[in-house]
C-alpha cells in the first residue's frame, strides 16, 4: 500500500473549483446585514451637521456689543453709551494693547481662544496700565496666565442666580445676579481679592487689585449678565454697568482666529494646532467603532453542518494531498503521517491505550511480546529517521503494512 493510500484525511473540496455555495452572501443579504450600521452613520452625520449649524448660529453674535441677537451684548453697549461710556470693538491683540489705558476698561470676551503667548503679552500690557480688565468665563489654563494666583475649579456651579456674599460695593448694590458658572480658587498671590457670588463656598466673581497703581482685574465666571436675553433678569444690568462703567472707555476685545499674533506661538506640534474638540470627537469615534465591532462581531456558537455542494471521494482527496507532498519533497511529513497512523491502529491491538500509542517505552515492549521480535528493529520501523528517497518511503509503507497484517493475524 502506497503512502498516499495510507493517509486518509477528511474530504475537502478544492477552493479553486467550488461554485457559489449557500454560504456566499447575495447583495440583498449584505444590505440586510449592514443597513443598520449605514442608517446609524447617516443619523449621526445628520445630527452632527444640525448641531454644527445650530452652534454656528449661536456663536455668530455671542457677546458682540454690535449684535442684537439674544446671545449678543448690544443692550449693555447702549446702556453704557447713555452713561457717557464709549465702547470700541477690537479683534486683534495689537489693537487691544494699543487701546489699554488708565481710563479704559478692557473686556476680554473669550479669553480661552487666546494662545499662551497671546495671553502672556496681554497680561503684561494691562498689568501696569492702571485700568480695569474684565475676563469673561476664563477656564484652565488661561485664567492662571491672565490672573496669576487664580485657578478654575473643575466643578461648575449648579445655581445660575447667586447672592453677592461679599463687601464689594458693586456687588452689594446689584444684589442677586446670574454669575453662576465657573467657580474659582485663589492662592497667596491673590489673597487680597474680593470673592463674590459664592457657590458651595467658591466664588464665581473675583476682583483682584493690581500690585501697583489703581487698576484691577475682574474674573467673571459666567457671561450671562452681558447677554441681551438675560440683562433684565435679577441684578444683571446693574452689575454689568458697574463693572464696565467705572472708566470712560470700554475696549471690547473679541479674539479672532484671523489675528496674526495667533500664529506667532513658537514651535508647536501638529497636535497643538488641533482644537481640543477634534480630539474628543476622535475619541468618541473610536469608542463608537469599538461598540459597533462588538455589536456586529460573529458570535461563537455551535457548529451548523451544511451539505457539501459536490461529493468528492476520499481517494481523490488523498491522491491530491500525496501529489502535493511529492511536489514539495515532503518525505519526512509523509513518513511521519504513515508511522503515526500505524501506531494509532496498532496500540489497541496489543493492549496499549491510545494515549500511550506514541510512547516507544510503552508500545514497543507490547509489540515485542506479541510478535517475539527485537525491540530495536521495531523502533527503527515505527520511530526511525525519515526516508532519504522515494524508494525508501515506499519500502517503509510496505513494511508498516506488513507489520500491521502480522499483528492482526490470529
């Protein structure tokens, strides 16, 4: 018997000749399985576009003294004008630095949009100017640069309207106001600050006197008292007019991304140039992709047998694999397969368990006792080295076949 005939693996149809089987997915099945993911992506994209459109409309006139939108601040500018206080809008750092003076109130509408270098330059300009600087809702880390000694607390205030809770005359006259938002803490560098409108023990408004001169810096935790829609609520109008009307001129600084000084920030990496929102968005996309992968992953369940589309005889499969062995000169693998199969069949015939069929110290003594042969010859036959050529492989197959017949002989 040839080695090709001795090894009989399970029938397996060649992949190159298989026609389309029941496992092949049709276009309809592909659409049925993926339409949920496609629909979810479309909904997410539409929601993102809608949110971006809504947010862009809200931000267009936010805190702009020229805007009459609900989020604008034109009403504050009109009230200041009635009191003889002029309002000038600037959008670049150079204009803000030039306009700063002792009779000027500098309002920084969105300090967090400023780069670190812009914040340092702006702080150096207004520190010794003798005027007032109002920072609207600065967060970490901009508040630490523009108002040294002040840090933003991670927890926001849950209450919008808060009582003054301090001796600052402007706050006491205004009374309750919508300052609830970012809360602040102070260190020794700002120990002489007026802490007003506390929320759970932390102030939402600080007035920090300048170390030299008569100027000061006001840190405001919420922009609500400056918005058109909230100006007539509580004591917002009174507080806004007192904070901004202490000097003859108000310089309303609206930081702009088109400012040339925004690009003068030294050596920065690619990730430093990316807004933080994009990083959070990318993280959310990764989480969504992982959840979608878990949702659509193939579940490991019991095997489902399927009928083969074509019935192939085992002899054809054996012959095909034997030709592959011969083409690659894999005589060692062929010999190993022949010996392993022979040992597996001989073990139960001589009273050896299948688990010990490949252990020479167990199988060979049992065979020697039954056949009355020397163990050395049996060891060379069943556990010997691979044959050197095809003729030796055929001889090995014949010898193994003869050994098995001898063992089976009554």
